């Protein structure tokens, strides 16, 4: 696989991305595990959870020290490898490794999880997120191909209607939205880094649609659209910000950056806003009127946002 190292200047995004790694698709809530039962006649199914197992699991997952959680969790997996609780515990342990910034350990644990549970889409999504953000922040492509494969496998499972162990439909459906948003973001990053701009735009638009309050998605989507423009595309692409109101791709690019600007006015988004402003400065050298069009688009975006916020109250 040819990976082109982007020179798109992702300024000061490392800390921001570290937050995303530990805030999305992490350890699942397993409050129902203690009440689950499994038909004992099927030797391929895990044994039912006992009270002592559940108490030990809760003690491990409540630990504040990530390294201790990993040590005790691995010991639990070794001695209770048939327990249902191994499934959610693997996800907790990958999360603990992420919090330690020990991505080698995260992949080591994740691979063990997938050896035992080949359809563990939650762990697959975690590993895909790690790999995509590692590449994006310039920390290397060590897990790039592996992470991309996990991301595509997880998406296929979700599209096939698979549901992880330990969930009921009413709990899984909202969690599935978060999972899909994370997967589409990661797959969008993989496609962007592979200079597959069309796929990147589709994935990132899907992620933005599922998680419209995530400015980082708009930033990446704008980059995918710019890459398409550089590839010779001039017509608007199918994305969240394209509703038939754009006459050209460059109009759509301005609108996407406008969304990113409006959503990064808060001080906590300062690193991301620096990257957005840098992109705009670079693009304005090619398109001299860009900043004036962007200012108009920002005002229009704010008006749309305010209208959507006041609409429920009017009803």
C-alpha cells in the first residue's frame, strides 16, 4: 500500500487527538452482565457469570491506575478465560493502555481479544482509531494497515446488523451511532492519508452526519474536499454540507471550513482553530477572495445554527 505523507500542517493537534482517543469508543457499560445466563449445553458458549466473577470484574474496572488495571485484568483473563466478562474486560484493558499512551500494549491486548472474539467490533474500532490518529499526527505508520483492516471489518459487521455480547437493542442502538461515527472518522483519515480523497469525503461526511457537533470532522472533510479540487474535481461532492445549493466544489469547501470555524470559537479548540486558520491562509493565496466569501459563509452558518436552536422552542 502506498501511503503519501501529507504536508497539510496539522498544527498542535497531538493533545487534541489524545483526548479523542480516550473519549470515544471506550469501555462499555456492563451493568447487565451479572444477570445474564447462558445455555450450558452449548460448549462453544461462555459459562454464566458468577457473583464472585462479577465482583472481581467490577473491582478491576474501577481501578484508577491504568497499569494496575491491565495487570489484574490480564490475570483475570488467564484464570477465567471462559467467563462472559472477558468480552467487556478486553475493551477496558485496551482503554487503559490508551490512557497510558502505550499503543503497543493496546494492540497486544487487542489482538488477544480478537483471537478469542473475532467479531469484537468494539476493540476493532479502538485499534482503528489508534492507528489512524498515530498516522495523522506524524507518529508513524506502524499500525496503519492493520488498523485500517480492523476498521473495515468492524464496519462490515455493523452493516451486517451484528451486535456485541452484553447489549440489548435499546442500549446498543445509541451506542452504535457513536461507534459508527468513530469508524467513519478513522476510515476517512485512512483514505485521506492514502490520497483517496473521494472515499475520505464520503466517510468523513458520514461521520459528521452522525456526530454533527464534532468540529474535527468538518476540518478533515474540508481537507478531503481540497484534495479533490487539486485532483481536478470541480462539481460539489455528496456530503453533509452539499444539499444542492452549491454551484461548485470551491463553494462547498468554503462552507465546510465555515462550519469548522463556527464550531471552534471556544478557547478549548484553540489548537484546532490554528490549523484551520493556517489552511485558510494558504488557500487564500490561490483564491484571493476566499476570506471575504468565508466571512459571508460563517455568518450564514451562524444564522442556520441559531435557527435550528430556536426552532424547538417555537414549536
